């Protein structure tokens, strides 16, 4: 149960960061700061894809 919740939290975080990056670019907020959000989203995605889930 905890593994499934962590999986969902990581995916939600990825989508939130990706949406924040998109909004930041469209609105021109923070100069280059939105690109850091994209880097964080990519890091979360890579972790999610490489993380080994232990069987319940």
C-alpha cells in the first residue's frame, strides 16, 4: 500500500512540476527559473522509472 502511494506521489509531483514549467514559460516568470522546474521533473521521472519496487 505504501509503495503504491509513493508511486502516485512521484507521478503527481512530476505532472505538477511539468505544469509549473509550462506556465512559467508561457507567462515569462522568473527568467531561467522555469527550466529548473523542468530539470526537477526529469529527475523525478528518471527516479520513478529506475526505482525498483519491492513486491508486497
